[in-house]
C-alpha cells in the first residue's frame, strides 16, 4: 500500500542506496557482474574449483586469473 496517490520507488522497496548509484562505466559494470557470478558459482560448488570452472564455462587457469583479479581468497 502506498502512502500517497501514486506508488513510489520507496513503496516498492526500490530506493536508491545511500552510497548512490553504481558506476555505469562498462568496465566497472563488467567487473561487478564477474565478481557476482564468481561468488555464486563458489557458493554452489564450494572449494571444488574444477566444478566452479565447469559451471562458469571457463578453464581452471582462467578461473585462477579471475579469482586473483577480483581478490577472492579461498583460504579459510
């Protein structure tokens, strides 16, 4: 239910975060997307990097490069 006559972004839970909008630069957007997909694949496959690479459709060396590039550490 909206407070006013019109439904606003806040009514739908779509308010802009306090830190503002993320950068729309293509490189920054690509980096965010890569990092998110890497994290999802790691959550799904755990520490089995062969399975992570297979889920992502990339080779293990490419996976290692992406993990290093995004500073994702797998050590406990």
